[in-house]
C-alpha cells in the first residue's frame, strides 16, 4: 500500500478515536459547535462540503482524493462508517453546510499564529487544504511534512510510533528513490550511493550494500581521523600565527629603530652641512676681503705706471684706463692658458687662485651628495625588496581566489573547471553580447578586482600566453595587454619572456617555468612576476614600482592551441 494512503487511513482512525474518547478536552470545548462542520480527513472546516448517503460530510476535494486511491478496487467506502458504495456516487454540494462553514470560517475559526503562517522559504504542510500552514516536521515514513496541528497524531497515536520525524525539509524528495518511489535506506559501497530496498534486488544485486545507519557509523569513524587532522592543522596554524605575530612585533621594533636612526643620521648630515656652509661662507668673505686689499695695492701701482706710459703711447693709455674687473675675473682661465705677459707681477694668480679652489671644492661636494643620493636610493630599493616574501610558503599567506569572468571572454576562448581554466579552441563559442567582452583580442579578465596585498599562481601550456593585470576600461577592447599605460603584462613563450607596459617591451633574460606567480602590493605600488619551479623555488622575472590608482583585474591572453589554469591557493 502507498505510504500516503496508509498515513491517511491512520489519520482517519486517529480522528475517530479522538472523537470517541473525548481526547484533547480543551479543543473539544472550544470547537463544540464547530466540530460537526469539520472534515474528518483534513481536520479543517468543511470547504465545498458534500454529504454521502450514509450521512457523513466531507470536503469535496478530500473525499474525491480519498476515493481516487480506491479506483483500482471499484468499491468506494465512507472513511468513518466504512459504508460501501457501488458505483462511485455523484457528489453534490451541501449548500446548507457550505453557508454554515463559511460563516464559521470567517467568524469563529481561530487565526493561526503568525509563526505558523507560510512565509518565503518556508515549507507548506502537505495535509492543510483550506489554508496552507507552515510545516514544523517532516516524516521519513510518510514522506510528507506537517504543521503543528496535523503533526499531533504522530505524537499521540501508537500507529505512528515507529515513524521517524526530522527537521522540516523542502528537499524530502531527495530521500526517495527516483526509480521505485521508495525511501532510501541502504548504501551501496560498490557504487557509492544511497539506494532503496528494491534497488538491492534490482540493478544493485550482488553489490556490497549495508544499511544507511551502518555506513554512517563507518563514516563517523573516518570523521574522527579527519577531525584529528583538523586539530593538528589548527595547532600548527596557531603556532605559525604566534610566530608570525612575534615576527611582526620584532619587525615593528626594528622598523622604529631604523626610522629613529635614519632621522638622527640625516639630522647630523644636515647639521654638518649647515656648519660647513657657514664656514665656507665666512672663508669666502675673508678671501674676498684679502684679495680686494691686494688688488687695491696693485691698482695704485698700475695707475702710477700707466701715468708714466701715457706719455709714450696713446693706445696704451686707452688700455690702461680699462677697469672691468668682472670681465677680467670671468676670463681668468683664458689668461692662464695664453702666453704669459712680459711683466714681473703675479697679479692674476694672487687674485683668482682662492676662488678657483672654492668652486672646485663645492663641485666635489655636490658630486658627493649625488653619490650619497644614489646610495640612499639603493638602500630604499633594498628595503622594498627585503619587505617582499621570499619563499613560496610566505607568498601563499597572501593567496587570493580568482575566477574567470565569462562576460569578458573572447569567442574562441573556452572556460572550464569552474571558470578556473581557459583554453583556445578553433570553434567560436556562442557567448551572448556583453559590453565588457573582448572582440578583437584572445583575452579574458577575472571577476575580482584587487586592491590589497595578493598573490596568485597560474599554469600555462602552449606556444604563447600573456599574464597581465589592468584597470577596467573601454580602451582594453581596442588594445592588447601591455599596449596601454593602464595594463602591465608578461608575455611567455617557448623561446623566452618579455615584459610589456605602455607599448614598450623589456626583454627578460631569465627562463620561465610552466608555473608563474604574481605578487601585488597595491598600496606601495609593487607588482612582481616570478617563475615557480617544481620544487617551489621562486625566481624573480620582473618587478614594477609605480602608483596604482584603481583596483587591478588579473587577465590572460591565450594564443592558438594554448591554455592557462588558475591554480588553487595552497
């Protein structure tokens, strides 16, 4: 007999016993007048009531549903008195009961509590007919769900004692065999699936089968081992976490000490430079004053000589009257390089040697400052390099989950493995139109935009692929990765690899393996590409230092016959 038919019969028997024994006195008192107007099948107020020849009344849908299950017998009976009818009676609506039931439903029928009303995501009671209420339990024997009212027989009647109630579930059909419409009670170890008892004697005959409870007990043992591994993993990760926090604290202390030392050193340099500047300034003034004093003495002497020579030659007179000392000083070197004048005075040397020395000394000091700036720049680059992870395990701490965006894939790119792999195929895919789809280049972007510290690895195969990051924008559809200032990519092939940005290539001398790691520190503007060996060794291919103004989206160009797979974080 069908489980639902058996359940209905048991519900009918239980209803009759409740009425005959006066069970649930409180309910009987409150429904004393309404009881004749209730259907003994659904236990609700009569809806479209019909009256049989034996005098009992039912909901039209309830009695028809009950008799539909008796069609194969050809004999129809009253669910209460068991009076039989041959042939199946024609049912006519009892208008008097319909009017009374309608008034009772509107005026006296109790309103179900708010919590029993079916809401979004709730499961309906399979036995409510007038107004569906929320189911509170599901029965694995009846294969049905019940509200609080219709669930009472399972608690109060011995006929339902062996039934198994579980938390209400909308997927109760998943516990039923789709072939035999029976409850799944057996587990087939040979095929690794749940089956019913008929399946054991059918297509699973001769297989290694056990009860679901026995298999669960076995799986539960495996859970213990799995739980132990989880606990070991938790302990190891907590140990690593403590060590990492200690390292972070030590790093912070070291960084603070380095900053203090840096400030102190540069303050001393500035103080020393300021002291030297003042000393140099005073020295220049002293030298100028001494030189001017000597120059004045020479001027007196020359004026006396010129006065004597003026009598002899007019040209010498004109020349002797020239007192353009600035012009004289600016062209002192040409005077040194020219033939020595036929005169015993060392005027030029005494006047200009101190200033040549000062100019040269200042020039040397400026060169030393430039060298120091280069050293400081090298220190800064070393600090940046030292701050990046060194081992694959350290990089994995920043692993991020990526998935390919189907809305951006070029028509010859096939996405697979849960949008983690892209392969170039000859047959164009019938992708729907999307404004972000690449239509000119064999490219695809990931769905995730990155703006923190991230690391990901890809495995590539074929003749040539490109691993890139970029800003999202319309210009990407017009240009390939690396041909704009908004994208950075490394081109990988069997003959070598090249970094591209803004249309400018940078040849990379190191050979790249089939696995590439990408490390992004968005905040500090650092982007690094690594070749990852089978043993996990990291070899830097290229590093970029810039300023990122937007989130970066990982992307790939896949040439004919090639493929790229995003590796799961380890």
